[in-house]
């Protein structure tokens, strides 16, 4: 089809096989074989000159709203190819431009611009800047809403201001390192301004936060993915400069609320670090208080404190995945928040889908909760919503993760306990398990970590009892080997 063709496509699939019907969908045509006016979308196809390596290829674009739009773009592509006349090299270059535009979902190049560039012997393509590329890249991402928002924020706040004017193919590791250096300098400025004795200077950074280590990691990951996509679309060639830049993974280490730290917090109000965990005694104190003052949420918090699921995993625990007779739950669902909207979805990684064994105490707590939940359902009657979730509100509706967090914070303050985040119940569960001598591999699988390295790096620095036991074991071994006390002199 050297002149190309125009046709309709749709997304219908075979009801039994699930395979796309393509042009065989019976809804695409009327009985007289004319195209249906209310089903499918328009597309065109055009045979392109072979690649520089001699491979055959076609230009195909679908999703066009009208036949006229498809015909105009097909004519546009033919006109561009016609500019090269008998120059095989230039026809191949124009075909490359057409293919790149369709792959990246951009408009075809302007005819006048290509005609003007053909008068010289330079390259035909205009390489987009980082700003132009990232702006288009964001509109075609196939990710969930939370990830989309995160990428959009990173692009707007960090990548475009620091790298936006650089042509995409000219982006180098030096540019990316300079961006992170500038972020560090800005962090220092914010920190200094917040510590200033001048109120007017402090006011300039009111509500302004520094860019932490985890955010810097996400900046690098976002840029790396964007460039990988450009490489996959053959928009640029070579290596990914973002993959060659190392960003320190300064993950905050959990700190245990030991007695000395609690006393200083009570005296000064200062919290030693961003990630704090309770001792086993503090966990017990909290759960006892929660059982009395928040009986509707106490079972969920008990489950989190003992077995360490994430907040969204506890809120999204399915009723069918709680098998008390086998002392086991299966985590294969979570409730995430997109802004404030709660959305159910699978865990974010393969390791997140896991079976979690239950201890006898947790089984008793969850069994008692099921009985209480049945009483709630009986009281509500036919209005009870059947959500399929295990932990629900007294009216049967799902718990919003943010509401669980807010209740947790209020209860801690009322109980007079040192502050931790709700997520830190998970850290407490891991720390107590390691202190109890549970193998790190078992703890890692319980938490849904992808590797034991993350578990070791995050938790073992806070388990002092393990280090004391190790020190005593070494001393005891040496002591047994000694035949007697050494004599001085």
C-alpha cells in the first residue's frame, strides 16, 4: 500500500478468547459495508522507506476522531516524503522523523520547516528540550494517579527549573550532578534561614521544606524513567545519564524511645529523629489504652503492632483472606489515597503479596472483633454495606486510611505516650521481632520487603539487645579458651 490507506479500528475483544477483534469487529461496518458512524476511531497506514539498515516499516496512527483528520495527516506524511524526491538518504531521514513523531504521540513535522532544512545538509530533526520532552512524556504515562501526581510535581518543581532548557540529546551527567548540587545549596539556605535570629528572614521560609534524601532519590528515578522511555522510542541514542548519577540513599534510621529519650522529650518536647519506634512495653501500654478508648480500631492496630502490615494493607485486608483456623492472613489488596480519594488496588510489588502468620493472641483479638462486627451488622440491618473488607467502621463502611492515622495521633496524645507515626507501628513490630531473635529473612518476608538488605539496613541498627548478646557470646567463647588468669610482669 505505497499510497497508504484509511480505516477504522476499535478496542473490542472476542468474548471467549479476549483477543482484539481489530478490523473483524462486526460493529465497525454497516450492513452495506460502509463504515459505522458511531463505533470505533479512524486510523491510517502508510508504507515508509526502509530504515538505514534496510528493514521494512510502516507509519500507523490510530485514535483520530474523524476520517477527514486521518486523510489530512496521511496527506501530510505523503507531502513530507515527497520533499526528498530522489534522495534516498533524505527520504530515510524524513521517514525517521515521521516514525518518531507517531511513537511519541506528537504532531508530524511542519512541511515548510523540513523544506527549509533540506536546502542545507544539516540534520532535519529538531531535538526537543528537556521541558518539551517531559511535558509530552507526562501526558502519555501509564501509571496510577498517585505516581502520576508525584512525577508531575518532580518535573515542575525540580527537573524543568534546573534542566528544562537543555536539548534532550545534550543532557549529560554533569547537568544532573549540578542540579543536585543546587538542591543541596538551597537546602542549606532554607536551614540557615529557619535558624536565623531575624524574624523577617525566618518569615521568608515559612512553610518551605528542604528536599530530603528520599525525594532526591525519587527525582533521579523519575528522570531515569523518562530518559529510558526516550531511548526505547529511539528519540535519542546512547546511555542514560541519570542512571550514571549516584544519589546518597540517606534513609532515616529508626530510633527506639528508650527511657532517657522519653525523659528528655517530656522536658523539652524535642523528638530525637524523624522515625521513632516504641519499646515492647510502650506498645503494650498503647494497645491496652486503645482497647479501652478506641475499641473499633483496636483490632486493626493490634494486627499492625504484632505483624507489621502497612496502613493501606490493614485497611484493605479482605475478609476472605483472614483464616483464623489456620492462623494466617493473606495480603493481596490495599487501600491507597490519591489525594484524599481512597482507592483499592494490589500491593505495589510482588513481595507485597504475601501470607502473614498469626500468633495465638492476635487470633483471639481478631476472633473477638469478628463477633463484634457481626453485632454491628445485625444492628445496621439491610443497610449494611458488603465491602468484602475485614476491618470496617461500626456502620460497615471502609476505614479511610487518613482517618485511621488521625485517630491514632489523638489517642497517643491522650495516652501520654511519646509520639510515633502510625507507620512506625510497623517499625516497632519489626524491631521487637528482631530483638526476640526472629531470623531477618522471616521478618523481611513478614513485612513484604523485596530483599533482606532493606530489612537489615532499616532495623538492625536499633536492636541493641542483639549487639549485647553478640558481645556476651564473644566474651564467653574467649573466656572458655583461657586456661587461667594471666600474671602481670
